[in-house]
C-alpha cells in the first residue's frame, strides 16, 4: 500500500489564554486494514470536546512528560478538559498536543505526532485538524490514506459506562477492510454503514453496557449508524442535518443515563 505524506495544515498561533485543541467522539472505524495489515482508524471529529493548556499550577503526568521531552522539565502547566480522560474522546492526545502547542508552537503536524507517539505509544490524528478525513495508523503516527471529504452530517452522542485507558500494546483488532472501503465513497449511507460494522465488531472487544438500547433508539429515530470509541465509552448516533429523529435521539440517550450527551456537526469538507 502506498503511504501518503500530505503537507501539514496551517497552525493557529498560540494565544495568551493558552493552547486549545479539539478532540473526537471515538472512531467511525477502527481495526486492521487487511488481515495482516496495520491497525488503523478514522476518528469521528467533535469540536464540542476541548482541552486547553495554559501556564499554571497542577501539571498532570502527561503534560509533565511532554514538557520534559521538550526540555522544559518542571514547567507549571494547567490542563482544562471538558470531558473526563479514558472516555475515548482523544483527551490524552489532546493534552499532549495542547502542551506541545503551548511550549513549542510552530512544529508541523507530523513532528507533533512523532513527539506524542514517543510519550504515549499511541496517538490520534488531532494534530492534522481541520483537514480531510484520513485513515491513520495510531501506533505508528502515520497517515495511511487521505479520504474524500465527508458530506455534512450530525451526531448525537455521550459516554456509556466507565472509561478505559488505551494500551499501546493492544493490537488484537479484527480486519475492518470492508468498513474502510465504504469510507472511500463517503455517502451518508456508506458512512453510517461503516460505523455500524465497526461498532458491532467492537462489542466483542469493548462492549457498551447500553448497546441494545442504543440500537433500539437508532432504529426508532432513523439514524444512519452508530459510532463508538473502540477504547473508551463514547457512543454516538449519526444523522443527516435536519433529520426528524435528532431531538428524540438526544432525549433517548439522556434517558439511558449517558453522561455529557451532546449534538455536534462534522464533515462538510472540514
């Protein structure tokens, strides 16, 4: 397979208030790209999930580790996140990236990703946002393929059950080539089907407590599919903009007891 090496997008300057990074809500697809291929993923971007790094007290371990790697051992860095770590929303990667952008602004997305991989051993492609969707090798911090831009879509999601820390040594994932292939022709129906295939396979690895109930809500509201965090607790229903089932989906997930239930847009060329 040809490995793509896209140029890095422009980086906004670090502001006086600190460095802000957006996370995601799990993955549309995660698994092997071919039976013996690399572990790959396509994230579900979400600008409702945010991490900010600023100079201040309370440096958490990940920020301290990145500061030490950059030659700023002992730097006082405060991290503010609006969702808890371990929920599958990219909080650990966002913490590292926000620290990087605070202490070493101006690096390329590729350099940022290499630094984060060295600290944690697995990394999401947050350094490339906003950019076209990509198939990403998280254990190598490498873009495997740039996908066509997704159409505008809307997701309703939250966190179902306890968090789970990513184990970089865990590569026991099924072959999801068929799901990745659907994303190469990213109609709303194909994106929903790809997410559903990957979410169903994930139930064998990282089962969601309310999976059956969320499936029922998806059917009742006409959702395109269900997307999940393949490590963590994030779960979302996917819709076209303006779908009549959006309000019902949001109230249904809240009634199940999911935390941080939110509605967010993605796709549309971003």
